């Protein structure tokens, strides 16, 4: 079977395209696991400073 015959066979067996619009209801809300945003309540530590999301900065005493 040459390439042209294969293409003709594949085209004749292809399914027709669906009509209408699919809105993907399963993708309307992102999948988020419980507790995934708990990190927002904790500050970021940069060197000896704790920097909160609100902009508040606390100093941390180094150990030793």
C-alpha cells in the first residue's frame, strides 16, 4: 500500500468533527489542594529580617 492509498484510507475512516462549543466545565475552577495557600500567613526570611506580606519587617537575632 503506497502513501496515497494510506492517506485515502485514513481520510475515509476519520470521524466527523463535533459541532457546538465545549466550555470545559471541569477546568472552570483550578484544582487546589487543602492548605496550599498556608504559606501566605508566614513571612519571608532574608538574612536576619522577617518580611511580611503587609510590608512589616522584623529583625531576627542571629544564633550564637
